[in-house]
């Protein structure tokens, strides 16, 4: 495996005459990450996987400290996919130098709703690290999971604003057999909680089955009542929005729509979403 912790040395290793696929991660890799890496391998000559827990996207320092880290296991998992993959696992000073702060961006309403409303400043931190990675490594394509769909739209807006030529590619959510969207944070769930967690996906499927029959307002009320009846969860939000701009959708139309959800199960916060127009 080729593992680098300095981007200047990594850049000398990259063949700029070949296509480069980038898969940014914060480590604690799982099968969802592997699906992104495998797609990048199929679509590019070279693949770089970054493993970096970005401090500027955490509004809670305790959350940052607790975030799961195990580079040894991550490398072993990547190596099983392909030993040709390049790993970039830097320290903060290789990306942020002397000042670990977010840059300032204007993303309009898509930054201030849902996750942005609850995690203030989170998307400024995400945009900061993604801009650094894209401008330092100059990948042809960069791959992001649709579980963080709002983040994906933020990143697409970022590359347009900054005139970055990298193609941003969204990849389908990878789910466990029980429907739970895979996440690094799932490792914090107890076995009992893992058995309860599929309730979130079940509610998304109910919303999809009702879309086109009931109004968004009626569906949202029904799902919220389901969570009120299930004392294992504390619902942060359940919303139905257009995919392209995240404006509220009221009823079925020609535009693609998704349902978005965030809820706490015990101490662990889980997010998910589902396209309502696809079966």
C-alpha cells in the first residue's frame, strides 16, 4: 500500500496524465465506504482515499474526541479492495497549517435547514476541508454517499462557486440487511439499539408508499406521531423536500423528491433519507 501523510509528497506520486478518483473519508470505514471506493476504481486510473477526521466540522469538541479512529483497520480494509489504492492520512497541520478554522462560504438556504439548523457551522467546516482536498489533489472525480444528501448538495454548490473542475458524484446509500443506513457512528450502538434502528428506514418506506396519495403535510404528521409513540427515539426532524434545491415539497409533481430524517436512538444520532419517486 502507498500511504502518505504529506500532500506535497503525494502530489509527486500522482500521475497527472491519468484520471484520479478521490474518496474523502473520516476513517472508521465500513461497507458503505467500500462501495464508493469500488466505484472509484471502476471509473478511474488511480484512486486516492483520504482518512482524516476534520475538526472544523464538529460543533461539539467531545463529539470530535469520541469519533472512532483506527487507521490500521482502515488500511487493512482498503487493501482487501485493492493494494493499488493510494491512502492520504494527514495530520491537521498538513491541511490547516497554523490555523484550524473554517473558511467562509455562502450557500443560501440549503445550509440553514435540517442538519445546518441543528449543527451550526458544520457545513462551513465540510466545505473548507473538501475545497482543500480538491484544490491540493486535483482529482478528476470525487465520490460522496447520498446518506449525507444535504452535504452532497453543499459540495456541488462549492465546486460551482470556486470553479473547481472535479466532477462530484453521489453514490447510493449502502444499507444493512435490515435497512439501517451504514454509518461510522453505528459502531456506538448497542446490540439492542441495532435491532431497534431499522424503525427509521421503515418510516421512510411508509412515507414513500403514501407519496402521491397523501399530501406532504399529512405524511409528515403521521411519521411524527409514529416517533412520538416509539419512546426509543427522539426525532430531530422529518421533512419532505425537492432533491435539487431542498425546498419543501407539498405534493407529488414532476420534480424529484426525498424524505429526510434525523433522530436520536439512545445517545447516538442517526440520519437517513429516501427518494420518494423510486421503487
